[in-house]
C-alpha cells in the first residue's frame, strides 16, 4: 500500500494503529532492540516525542525539528518535537505535547492527540521514548521558540519519506565500532539515528513504505 495522498485515509490509518497498539505490542516497534528494552526500562528514564501528521499544502506531511548546532548532544540532528518527562507531566502524552509546544509554538487548539504507541528504547541514552501520534487539524507556519535549542521547524511529505530513491543507509564509525541505520534524504537534510528508526518502523507498520533494494551508504556527519 503506497503512502496516502488523502488526509482522511491517513488519519484513519493512524487511528487504527493506535487501536492496535492499545491491544498489544506493535510488531515493528517491538522489533527495535527488544533486549535493550528491558535494561532501559530499569533505568526509569522516560521521554516522549510528538509525531504530528496533517495535510500541508495538499500533501500528507509530518512535523520535524532540527536541533541547534550549538547543543552538546545530537547537535544539528533532525528529530520529532519532544523530550524527557518532567515530574509535573501527567504522563507520556502530556510530556510530548508540552515539549512540542515549547519547541515549535504549536497551540493546543491546532491538533488532536490520537494516542500513544509502545515505548521504544534508546540504547545510547538509556531512555524509553514513547511516540505519541497526533493529527494537525489546523496546520500553520511554525518557527523555533528558542533558537538556542531548535534551529528549524519544518514539515516533510510522507510521500518523500516513503520514496525508496530517497533512502540511504547511514554509517557512523567511532573507534572500532560501526553503527548503521536507516536514513532519509529529504527537505535538504538527513533524517537518521533514533528518528530514522522511528520513521522506518512507522512506515513499515502502516504499509506506507516502498521496497528498498539496496541503498547508498552515507556518513551522517556530512549533513
């Protein structure tokens, strides 16, 4: 099934995914490093990201941010809006929407939360990250609230993320270790790392991705 071009169909499929997640583990997300999930869960470090979809300029699109180049960790990387859960947050959804509003200027009346998916571990940081799906009812131009934290707020058509010709394999070498993962060359940048894994898993779970028969290998530090 190709990436949806109809916003009503896209929202319906996202809502169905949330219902499946409520009934049991979502296969593609559960596949992301099952072994590490147990150790990450013991750390107690919780975070959330908002995966906000909507129709932007006639295209079913998703909201992304680019972290400031001056940050100590993950500088310049593309990410979903989000962050660690604060003690005052009522849960994963509250944390995701609070962070998204703080980073992008998104307003509560702009969107509808559809629900949360299974938490996904991040081996490097030890966080368990809960993806929260939402639908952007009233898309508008957004901009970084704090340029010291966020350099760019932008949208990418789902059709581009699903396009096999825009897929790459990222390869990062550190000392004697080699880290490989999915990458997406879109919107004049590279979506990779944990965000790339999330995008890949969601597209595959929804059946929105095109078959990838081999892809170029790139060093993500070149972006």
